[in-house]
């Protein structure tokens, strides 16, 4: 998943706030993460790419926000 995919999901109103049940309006603090694991003598190398993002509802009267690695869990119901 990329930052572009998150932008498109928000613009297309695909992410829903669990508190007010309206579309999430914006996101903040997108950061990609890369993890590397090395296993000594046998030299097993595992790299994985992920990301974290803060979703912000920003609808009137709702102050919900969540820092998550799984923003698409908030997809349409």
C-alpha cells in the first residue's frame, strides 16, 4: 500500500470513521518502514516494507484519530 492509495481512498470516501460513521476526511504523518532481519551463520535475510499513517476524521463534531499500520481496516461497511 502506498501514500497514493491512501489519498485515493480518502478522496473517494472509502475510509469510514468508526465513531461517527462518516467518511474520514484526511490523514497525517505518513511514514514508510523497512525492517531487516539477519540470522547469523545461515545468513537468512528478510526485508519487509510497510507504513504507518494517522487517519483523522475531521468531520464536524468528531475528533476521532488513529495511528495505524492498517488503514484499510476502516473501509466501507
